[in-house]
C-alpha cells in the first residue's frame, strides 16, 4: 500500500479501505499505514513557490513524491498533472473515510462493528 507509487496506490485506495474495514471491522494494522501515507501526502502538497517545468503551478497540487524530494518531477510526472494529484488525493479520501468509520463506531452502538457504511 505504501510503496510511494502515485500511479497505482491512490486509484484503488478508497475501494481497498472500504473492503479492509468490512473484512476486519476497522481493526487492521494496514489502516495505520494508510493514514500515515495520507498525512505525508498532505504535508507534501505544493505551496505558492511550486513552479513546474510546464503547466500551472502554485498551491494545492499533490506530488507523487510523498516522502519529499522530486524524483517523480524529474521524470516529468508533475504534481500539476491530473493523474498524479488525483491518485494521491485518492489515498487522502480513503484515510478520511477510515477515520469517519472510526468516529461513527465510537458514537453509534446500533451498527455492527464490521458493517461498512454506504
């Protein structure tokens, strides 16, 4: 899950999170890796000083280099490209979903622990 490949992980991140929660009731160590990755992605988002080789720059893009650096940018996979930012955002959404499920479980006793909200 946390292999730093912006073109693979984010695409299926939300589906994977929903399935993992349904199968484990939200109690699986890989959810921690997902949340840690999402925090790193959020922390790596571009700032006003982001000026890619081409295309728009500025705030709000999510690069493929989730641990910092610019390896992907050096290969012309810019954060301002939809498939790069979009895939990274997929993992952010998946992590938020798992947090939401945790909060619902804490406040509601009526739903079984392994039931995935729809």
